[in-house]
C-alpha cells in the first residue's frame, strides 16, 4: 500500500456515521403519525391546563381567566399530566380525531370579550388550588434534569403574568 492511499483513508470517516449529526445538518424524519401524536399530546396537555385555569378562577373572586391563571395551570400540569387517569387513551382519541379532521378546516367565530379583572393568586384552600399555589412557590427553585422538561419550563416562564 502506498503512503498516498493511507492519507486518503485517514480523512474518510463516513464509516463512523451514527445517524445523528453534531452539526445538525442531518435530521431524523418524523412520520406524519409521530407528528400527529406529538400534537395530540400537546393538545391534551393544554386542554387540561385550560380546565385547571378555569377551576382556579372559579375558586377566586375574579371574573375571567388571565395569562397568570394559564401560567399557574401549565406549571401544575408539568407535574400532574403523566399521572392523570386514562391520559394515554385521551392522547390516542385526540390523535384519531386529528387524523380524521386533517382535511376539514373550521372557521373560527369571533366572540366579544369583556374586561377581565387583573390576575391575583386566589386564597382558596381546596386541595387543587393549594397544590397549584405550592407548585408556583417552588417553581423558581425547580431545576429539571430532562431536556424536554427544561425546555417546557423555559417556555412557561416566557408567559407574561
């Protein structure tokens, strides 16, 4: 073997491909089903957060849901979502609905909005409200170890109160 061939072989590292690119040039392709399941999970997650935010406001003296209520409810869902009963079934049903509705486009109705009172934490002592307030009080010190939860925390922190 000549020295010239050795030099060429020393710079050809294509045999070491792992399927993951350090530079981000190559991306793994998600199937339509994967994307639909991710979308379904996000919809179910936010749906629960919206329900929680309405409950939180119902237990207060305010007249409507604010960004602050949504913020607290999202924080609550970060810790409660996976433990909810039938969560996988809810995600599967939502995914099926998304698949069926891909071709249908609904027009949104405009709704008149009334003035909503400014956000203030409620003083309710029921189990759910107490836990929501407790999670909010500990939120700043919480340092998630998983990258997904870390990103989720960053996005929730971006919500103006």
